[in-house]
């Protein structure tokens, strides 16, 4: 185990944990539609930008067509997760740009 993870690795771990929580929540409540959307991009087989982008697209689709619990708790978590994925994509694109132009 590496004692100190990079910012990117920490973000991927956080995203995986949030996905796992939503997966458990939606399994318990038998929310098939949100599960189907989540499973289009998760579990992450790796953490390359394409896999993260695929998850981001699935989450955006789910946000647009959300059919979630009436109290909206999971929608709030979904929005937070989606924001984390978008932040990671920005971080990845900035790192790639820096490497190519630095």
C-alpha cells in the first residue's frame, strides 16, 4: 500500500466509494433505472480518462432523466458524485495539457 496517494488517486477512490454507496442504496430500494444508468459506467475497470468520461456520461444521463426516491436524498448524492467526476476529468485534461505543452 502506498502511504500517500496522489490527488487523482484520492479522487478516484472517493468516486468509487460514492458509486458503491449509491449502488447499495439503489439495490436495497430496488431502483432499477438508476442502477442501470450507474452500471453503464461503473465499476471502473481502470481510472483512465475514457473510463471516467463514460461514468460521467452515464451520470449526466441519469441526472437528466432521474427517477429517484421522493425525498431527493440520492439525487443530492448523485449531483455530488457527478461534480466529482467532472472535477477529475478537468484535472486529467489539465495534466495532459501540461505534459504536452510543458
